[in-house]
C-alpha cells in the first residue's frame, strides 16, 4: 500500500503561523518571530522558513521588510500582495516572493514612447519577454512585458525561467553592477493584449509599474508590470529620515 505523500515542512510552518495569527498569538500590527527564531523552533533551514513567510505574504497576511522582519497585517487571507520598498533588496524580494510564468518572447522595434521609458533608441531592435507573475497561491498578480537590449537576447529568456530576479543574471553576464533603479507608477486603461492576459475587459483599470535597471553601459532590463487595477497589489514605501 502506498504511503500518503508527506506534507512539506514549509506548508506545516505556514499553517501553524496562520493558526497562531488567527487565534491572536501574533496580533495584527505585531511582528512575527525572526527567521532565526522560527528556524530553531521548527528545526528547519532559512530557505524553508522564507518559503512559509512568502506564502503568508502572498495572501496579504504579513508584510516583509529586509532587516525589519515580518509584520502581521490581517488575521485572514486577503489575496493582496503587499510590497514594501526601502532598498534594492526589497525589489529583489518581489521576484523571490512570486512566480513568473514565461508566456513567450518576440522581437520588438522600439517606438518613441517605449524607447524613452526603457532607456533605448527609437527604431532599435530589442527583445520582449512576456510573462504572467503569480502569487504563491497561483492567482495572477501582474502581466509582465520585459524589454531587453539585443546584446542579451540569447541569455535573457533562460534567465527569466529561473528563480529570482532577471536583472541580477544580466548584470553578471555584463560584468557590471546595477548602478541605479528607476521606478514609475501609472494608472492606465488596459490595452487589448494586457486585458486578454489578465482576463479583464479591454479598457479596464490597471496599475502599470515600470522598473528599469541600469549599469554603467545602459539599461540591463526594463519591465512593465500591469497589475489588476491595484486591487491585488499594495505598493508601500518607507523613507527613513533619521540622520538626514
């Protein structure tokens, strides 16, 4: 007789923390125990604990900030992804806490508007990677259009299919560090291709977030993240003025 599949440890930790949050052990507004404390308590690695916390974050129950731990936002799942921004590592967290499903690639000739936003030259050929970024529970979070300079056209699609941020792999391939990150947020009506990908009416409300990563040689990658009217995504920025 075949034995039933064993529940992964990160699922057990996720469920234990959900139960404790729902029962008030960890109140809304309070911080969860640190990763180190959770590792000791459950006898697991940081990777396992982080996966459990990622699932809680994807359901909008906790907010995670590099160096500050995890704060309880609600005692029941909301289906809202909360992204905090204080540093470069927080941008990395977005890629690590979600999953990118690559839908395809295409060659693109940049028009003037896109060229200006991605840091390219109008009329130049770039590669576009199309994808659907999903939360840990599988729900779609955003339709993604990533524009990559032609010099990375061969390696970029493979990097997109790997866990973690694409820009890190491109920076390593270029032999250059990321020098700056520019982010632009705009509320827009969904064009037809975005509406089809997200399963919403053409012209429906979306929140488009552009992130452009640049090195000394120019743009490494620029991605348009089209969110569902912002209803499943909270963008939160904290600026520490101490010592300024």
